[in-house]
C-alpha cells in the first residue's frame, strides 16, 4: 500500500527510493509489527481480562499449570493484527503470493478463533469437535492448494508442483495433480504442530520467531535472481515479496513474546497457534521449501512426533513412552523448571534454523 503512495513522491524526495528495496520494506514491516504489538499489548490484555476471556486449564495437565487458569487468552488476535497490518502497509498488494499467505493465515486463525470461542463459552478445554476442526483445516488447505495450482497454469507459470530435496541437486520430482493432497497435508500438519507446541509461556512464539526469521532469509534468496540461480533454487519473481510477510511475523513474534514470556500475561490460544503454523507452512509451499520446513521447524516436528508416539504406544501396548506428551511436559515432570525447558528448546530451535540455512549450499 505505502509503496504506491510513496514512490510517486520520489522525484521530490529522493530518499524515498529506498521503498523500492525489499530489504528496506522488510525491516520497516518488522519494526512496525513490533511497535504495534508493544503498543496494543496492554490494551489487549485489559480488554480480554474485562471480558473474562481467560485460559481454561485441562485437568490432566501438570499440576503446576493450575495457577495459570484465568490468564487472558486469544492473544493470537494481537499477533495477527501486528503481522498483517504491516504486511498490507509495506508489501506490494498486486503480488498474488502476498494475498495467498495473508488469506491462509487469516483462515487458519478463524478456525482457531472458533475453537477458542467455544472453549470460553463452555468454560472447558474442549472447543470444536476434532473432526470439525480437522475438516475446517483441510478446507483451508484445499483453498491454498487450489490457489497455487492456478498460479501454475498462468502464462508464464508463477508456480510449479516440483519438490526440492535438501542436500540433493537433481532429486526434484514433479507431483503434478497429487501436489494438492501434499499441500493440504503440509498445512494441516504444521498448523497442528505449532498448536501442540503452545503449552509453556513463550515456548511456541519464541521458537516460531526463530523459524520465521529463517524463512525471511529463505524467501529473500528464493526471490533474488542471482542467489536463487547460484543456489539452484526454484525461483518465481513474486516469491521475494514474501520476505516482507515473514519479517512482519518476526516483529509480531518479538512483540508478543514481550507479554507472553514467563510468567505470561497473555496466551495466544488456538487463534494464534493455528494461524502461525498455517502461515509458516504457506510460505514454505510458496517458496518451494516444503521439505526443508521439517528442519527449520525441527522443534515443532519433535513436539508433534512425541504426541503420535505416545498415543500409538498407549493404544498398542498400554504403556506410555513419555511421562506426558507433548514433549515439553515430559521434561517438566522429570524436574526441569518451565524457564529451563523454554530456554533449552529455544536453543535447539536456533540450531535447527541455522542448520537449515546451511543446506542451501550443502547439495
């Protein structure tokens, strides 16, 4: 939006030339998102508290979490506002990639909002029935999948259905029409993986912020003609604009972490976790780094895998592998303090993100 307003003024104010550069607009979007989050945060917390929109703690959770009951939740609305407003302000709104990312994030957020709303109304940790929740997520995933397939049919094509395998130069299969099912799986899996990670103060948002920062770099190199060719990446010119969206996510994450850090003043709720997982997966799909997402978001993979292992083990053998799943609760129950779990998981998230960036060259 601002690019359309400021660039016509460039002949009179030469300094406005910087608006042309994605790097400048990404930095501006990040700072804008951070400021919005920090400014609106106290108001959001007071408003949620006034409307008695507080967290309902599940009975089977760790006993130490009982004290968190009543903490304002649905703070994901703050994250979405902080991330999407700067994106609309600083990104090129004629870019189809931006709209796919924005609408996907909003749609997953809407599913999470419905789930959170039902929990608050019922005063229970049960929101949407699992099959309805999953069905809505699949529906959003189908929308994104169809959108990218439409882009693949443009002339010239603005997308393709090939996959890039990390560490390999030539292993790039084309899924064709089966890419739609693959895209749905990625989107649903990642929205739920981030949701499962959201169990400790600041854990999900801090690890997400690291992953979003990694995708900011990945989106930039994917959209850069010289770097993309050098690194043998699948490149589409519109992809570079996603750098701004990712930068806004980083700024929004830092702002929300200010209030969500231990002890948390506000929780993101499903409206935040589902939206963030969907946003991350959508960007990965658009820049053709769907498989690298497993490394970038390694923490989310581990957390989701711990739940799958726990459920499968209990159903098959009647025994539990972990004291409690997701994995962060296991470490709590073996004696790690909550801040220690969060810090160590964050360190691992940084290692995963750095390793993911090295794979661009290690092929």
